[in-house]
C-alpha cells in the first residue's frame, strides 16, 4: 500500500505537453541507487582514494623531516 502511495505522488501534470508525467529522478538519487547496487566497487574506490591521500600526506611529511636534517 505504501508503494502505491509513493508512486501516485510522483505523478505531475506537464502543461507544455498537456499530459501527466512521472517526475524525473535527481542525479543524487541515481547516484545513491548505484552506490547501493554496487557496494564492492564503491568500497574499493573509496579505499583507493583514502590510501592515495594518506600516501601523499606521508610523503610530504617525510620530505619535511628530510629538510630539517
């Protein structure tokens, strides 16, 4: 029953085309749906970016230590 209510409220009247239309999805909604569907790929991408940033921070810190010697 709840699904039926959600679908009904998504319908809007388009005055230019003179007919009823389903509301389009936002890009954020589509992004969250893809993340939810592809959990392994999303987790892998986030881990790679996190490790890359951590690697850059550690290299920068090492260079600062070498400059102080």
